[in-house]
């Protein structure tokens, strides 16, 4: 991603790096090593060390930012399951679905399966997205508890309803990390680690809220 001053650890440099480097230089000046008796050389070494540490701090701050961004998106996406979709697959009463031909079909929760594609990188996200859009229909959930229906992509498999889902929210990463997703090559290289942070957070939330989701009907698959 592009260089940003917000990731430059000015405070860390001021309170930690510079005093530490100064301490080491004073120690070296006190030794018999004549190289460090030269003031300008010592200052140069201190400056190089300070810059090296600043780069390390900067890279770590960028990593933390990307991880935090991925985890925020993961929490928001997971709430989709503990919200409408989670309640849908745990419901004990038949649920009506409206299909493109205007037909209305009912399914009980034991006849509803949800496949959630978890992409490895930006390319696999696009591939799975296109696959779902081409092979699954848009249907509307008619819940009595909701004033407005919401839509899903699904197909009827024998007497069951198979719903296809994937984290569309990952597409928004390109808005926050424009340089990292500047072209297809960069998107491939940079998305793998960020998507891995996303997947790790999703897995953590699945364990944390295991009692709130119908794990047996939510199938997370690598795509």
C-alpha cells in the first residue's frame, strides 16, 4: 500500500528508539574500539539504526492495520449468520420462499443447507462469485417477522433448498487498500494474507458463538 505518515511510529521513535540508540552509542564510545570515537561516525550509525527500526515499526503497523481491517469485515459478515440467516436455518417453523417464476415454496430448517465459500485470494473470490451468480437463482425469504423480504441465491436440490453464500464484503478491501489491489497481480499477491486473517477470525467466531448458529447446516468450504 502507499506510504502513509499515519503508520510512521514517530512517538515510538521519540520515546524508545532514539534513547536506546543513544545508550548503545555511549556504551560503544566507552570501549577501546577507536571506530566509535569519531562523533560523526557514531551519529551516522545511530541514524542508520534508527531508520532501520523505523522501517520495522512501520511495516508492523501496516500489518496490524490490514489484520484489523480484515477482522472488522469478518465480524460484520459473521453477524449476518447470527442475524437473519442464522435465525433462518434454526427456525422450527416452515419458511416461505418466493422464486423467479413467482411460485411460493416452503421449506423446514432441516431441508435447508447453506454453502459458504471461503476464498483463498481475490481470484478465487471472483471465480466463486461468478459461479454462484450463473448457477443459482435469486429467491426472496418471506418471513412473517420481517416487514420486508430479503434475497438469497439458492437452488432446489431434490426436496431441499441449497443456499449459496460468500463474503461479498471482501470486495470492499480494494477501496481501503487501493495500491495493494491496483491490478490483478497485486491483488493476487496481497489478498492471500489478508484473506487468511479474515478466515481465522471467522473460525474464531464460529467457536465463540457455536450455540447461536446451526453449524450442521452451515457448510464452510474452501474455494
